[in-house]
C-alpha cells in the first residue's frame, strides 16, 4: 500500500483469531506495534514520516505487508 505522509491507517480484525500489527523494525519510533486484537477490535496509526514500513502479525508471521509512505 502507498499512502501520503500524515495518513491514518486503521486495521480491524474481522477474524475469530487474535492478530496484531508488529513492525519488522521493533525499535522504529515512526511505527508503533499494536496489542493483540480480538474480533472487531481496531488499531489506528498515523504515519508522519516518509519511508517504507514492513510489518507482520506476530501469531501468524506469514501474514505480512508493507506500507510505503511518500511526501
């Protein structure tokens, strides 16, 4: 996904399993991890810095994606 700097992204768990959003770069101050989300729970994060942000679901590491943030 490609978004502009300042965009808020919201993830909503629509599954019965618990999921989270866990940045590949654990100490990245520009992208904070979520808690485990139960069904219908959401997590939002505003990307204020341009860059490439890879993340995955900790319980299901094959579930992964990249967000490209542009100026």
